[in-house]
């Protein structure tokens, strides 16, 4: 398994995002933006980060809508130069497939990657049970969402570090990128993130 870093620029100013990307962007798989994409104009901020040295720009749009609306939104984002776009796997297979198919048709089969969010790392076990029911564990839910994403043809799965080993060993999920936003150094404030862990933690 190859480990790579994505630089998260959420909450940064344009100036800070440019300086950080200029300093380390070439060493990262991608730089991730969320609020900056909307606040600063898609084409301008994507271009700024690419000029600063980013290999790829990941627009963390977290798309979750009807299939047609989702496909249109993803295509609009890709027009501004995004290389990676996130969707929610809970939007369903038809929604994710519509996004994948539209991007492939408009930009080519490998130009833009789609990464599907399974369970947000801000949800703890209690909240997951309220939303998805108490019959399944978070691991079971994440696995099912990942399998749905694979069926839809996405290129990557976004999950907590607690589920990486589980998904990496699943025979039907081979070839998917596994992305973990919930990694924190020991003693670091996790903010609103609940299902986080340290880089050294290993799971059976």
C-alpha cells in the first residue's frame, strides 16, 4: 500500500493557501479545498493553486443530490480545472454513477477522479445509530457504502482511519484509493471530528 498526503486547506485564506501549496504542494498527492472554491471563484482559486505547484486540486464538494443535479454540479466543478471531486456514497449508486459517467464523457475516463464519502468522521457511534439504525455496526455500514461506491465506478473511498484495514482487505474493493481525513497526531485537538486516530495506530 502506497501512502500519500493530501494537503487540506479548509479555512485558509487565499494567501495562506498559496504559501502552503508553494512550500509543500509538489510533495503532496493533492491539495484539498472546500470553502475557498465557493468564496474565491472556482477557476481563480484552482488556477492559483496549480500555479503555486499543486499536482492536483481536490474540490471537496461533498455532492449529495439527485443523479442529474449531481452530474451537472460535478461537471461544472471539473470545468474549473479540478482533478478530484467528492460525493456522498449515501446518495446512492445511480447518483454516483451519473457523476462518474458525466465526467468520463465530458473530460475523458481518467481526467477527473471521484472519491466517495462513506461515514463522515464527525459522526460518532451514537449519531450513526440514529441515522442508519442500530442493527449494523459503523464498520458494516462503511463496508456497504464502499461496495456501492465501487459498483458505481468511483476511484476512491473516504473513510476514517479505523476502517482502512477493513476496506483494504476486502476482496471486492481492490483498486480503490482509501482516503482518511481523520488522522491526528497524539494530543492534537480533533475539533468536531469524532472517529479519528493517530498515524501509528493499527487495527486487527
